[in-house]
C-alpha cells in the first residue's frame, strides 16, 4: 500500500467521527448546589 493511500485512509478514519453527530446547542447548562443539568431556553 502506498504512503498516499495510507495517509488518506488514516485521515478518513480520524475525520469521520467528527461529523457523525450534530451537537444540540440549544441546551443551557445550569447548577444548583451539587446538582447540575441542562435546561432549554423556554424553561429558564
């Protein structure tokens, strides 16, 4: 296997998980004492 093919396959293996999920940026982290969780913009 040539070096270029190996580098291309390695690049694909590393980069595919990055695009696997869309992050949900609508959740807002909060903390009350020792408890923490997420809230959506409607419940703040």
